[in-house]
C-alpha cells in the first residue's frame, strides 16, 4: 500500500474543479494506494512536472512515485486541456 501525499498547489487546483466532479476525482486518487495494480495510469516521458498520470473522465492527476518510501506525491490536478 502506498501513502498519498498532496502538494500545496493541489488544493488550488481542486477549488477550480466543479463540485459534482470532486467525488469521482477523490475516488480515483484513493485507488492510487493500490499502485501499480490499477487501470488508467500512463507513464509520461519527458514531462516537466510528473512521471505518471491518472485519467479520471476529462480530468488528469499528475503524480510521482517514491518507491523506497512507498509514497505517491500528487502534483497537479486539472482538466485534460489545461494540465499538459
């Protein structure tokens, strides 16, 4: 099981998302604790912010994984048009 850690900027990202999308996004992030045994994850190549992304509908969660400490660092959440 991985521990999920949020960056401070993620709170600002969540405020910009419509309220009715938040439960779906929260569920998807909680599933990350079972990493890497979940779907909708892609390894990003040459991305300046993160190494991985999780697709939740039209939203993307960008994150990094610390394999030694068993931690997932959520770095950015946003609409697919804006996050890349």
